[in-house]
C-alpha cells in the first residue's frame, strides 16, 4: 500500500443518515467541538467521503514527518477542526505523547523484571491514540482493545490502574463508568459490537454523546466488526470506528487481512471511511473530531483508519524479528509521531528548552511512581477468581471452589510432613 498526500477535492457525504431511525439532531445543525468543550456550527454539505474513490488510497496529513504544517485545500474541512488550536494545546498533545511513551517503556521494563505477566506496548501509536483520545468529550463513551494506554490517559484513567490485569492481580482495574472508558477487551473485535449497541442506546435516549470503538487491522477480519459496521449503518448509530492499522496482527501482515485499503470497507456498509496519518497527532485529532461531530449531529457512523506502525513486539511474549525485517521499522522511525511534533513546536517557537527539560523530569517522576505502585500491588485473595462469575452463585462454581480449596489444603499437608 502506498502513502499519498496528494491533493483531493472534498466530496459530498454519502448521506448515511437512515430515514426515521434515531430522531437525533438533523444534519447541518449545531455540533460540538470535542475536547475543547466549545460548541461550533458546521454544515455537512462538504462532508467528505473518502471511501467514494474506489481503489484510490489517500491519507489525511496535517503535519509532515519533518514537522511542517500541510496546507492543502483538500484537507481544509478536517483542518478546520484544529484551526484554532493554541500553542498551549499543542504542547499539551506533546506532553501526552511523551508521558504515554514513558509509561509504556516503564511497563515493558517491569514485565522484563518479572513484575508483570505480559505487556502490550503502544510504541509508535501515540499520535493515533492521543489525537483521537483528545477528540473525545467527557460524556462520550470509549471501547478500547488491550493497547489503548494513550486513550486511557486522555480519559483520565490513572495509568497504574492499567497494570493490575497485566500483573494478574485483578480482572480490570478501573470502573468503566467513572471515565466512560470500558475495560480492556482481549476478544478481538468484540468491542465493536458493544460500542454499536451502546451507541444505539445513546440515540434512543436522545443524547448527543458520541461513542468510539478502537480495534486493529487484524480485528477487521473478525465477523463481529463487519456485523457492527452493518448494525451501526442500518440504525444510524453515533459510533466512530477507529481502526489503528499498525500493519501487523501479531505475525500476520496487512496483506493477510484485506484486499482493499481498510478505510474503503466503510463504503460497502454505507458510511464514510477516511485514512488518516496515524503518526500525525494533529490530523488524528482533526479527523476524529470531524467523525464524532457528525455522529453527534445524527449523521451516523464513520470509519477512521489510522495508518501507523507497531514499533515494538505484539506483546512481550512476541519476537518480531522472526517475521519482519529491521529496515521496515527503520522506515517508520523516520515518521515518529513525537519527533515530528517536537520539530513543529521548535520551528514555530511554541516551546523552549525549559519546557522539554521540565517534561523530561515529569516523565521520570511518572516512571518512578508506576514502578512503586506496581510493586506494592497486593496479591489477590486466591479464591477471588470464583467471585463475580454469577450474580447469585452457581452450583458448578461452588463445586470448583471446593475442589480448589481441597487442592490448596493438600499443600498444607505436605508442608506439615
Ligand atoms: C477472537 C480472538 N481471536 C484470536 C485472538 C488472539 N489474538 C490476540 S491479539 C491478535 C491480533 C490482533 O491484531 P490487531 O487487531 O491488528 O491488533 P494489534 O494487536 O495489532 O493492536 C490475535 C489474533 C483473540 N484475542 N481473540
Ligand atoms: Mg494490528
């Protein structure tokens, strides 16, 4: 697949609002500019439907790898969603990405030291996650996979809470309703259906919240994802499907998942799809704001394919050197999401030495806190696994608990010998 930043003309929306379905706001009325709390008025007449182009592949980019702003009329509608972004907000995005990367590196190290059972690194995907995460509004609801540490950060979930499950001391670690951030989902693609059902409920309630489902390129091959696309389209659900195409599903490359660029799948379901440079935080923010905004206006789902790269292993149990070459990683390193924003901040004089030094110190403090909290996590009660299986208990669970108790007791006998 080629990456292209060639100019494209905005096209009209596919008009995916199904007649008589949701009763939510009509197209072209007031939408919300997520993440800033501001309200803004937009019309849908120029809403772009990248999927219409058939086999042509296009990529929305607002910041080049060299850190230069892309001034392209073809992306004007998306760019309008970040037109009034302030230097302070740009530094905020940079800070989010740096701290997320630092947290991720610490978690990888903790796994290597035997403090975590497993870790799924987000290295390289910071811009896709921070851009889209910062596009969400407090009342929006997020359905993540197991890799959305940057989105969790944006939702205000304390990063240390993400680690309990990876240490094996709990089954989640946070209350999903506290931050409208669902528990990590490991069953690939299933959360696309959960998000769609939730979004259908939001529409039935007459609320103007948006819902966003994260999943990977590999998940796009799951039936659940196609079913979710179809339900969302038919019921005009206010859900954004955010696919991070990090090029790999463990050891399976993109070629094993799809014959067409993933964003173009949306066309067959009747809603717009856009491929965005997932290493460009500004473009990821803009496109996600656009998609959530139209969902809130009652214009239904959209698919965003964030074109990015998994710089590390699939998880700490994986060894990518067995199935991909180092030069591939090197090519993506040149498109690093953090470096390109730094270049932009520096060339635009939006950040000085003091800012970067302070952030480095803050990163170290975060790493230290993460280490301390993880090491202090108490082991769970060994019988806790039998709790919360059924609300009112179950004969089979009771039997298994008794068997386990007998097994545990057998060690006590051995110790006594
Ligand atoms: C239903 C299901 N099938 C298989 C697996 C095993 N599995 C775990 S991660 C993964 C690959 C997912 O790839 P992708 O969707 O691209 O996400 P990424 O890990 O790259 O972020 C697979 C097949 C699973 N967890 N769930
Ligand atoms: Mg993948």
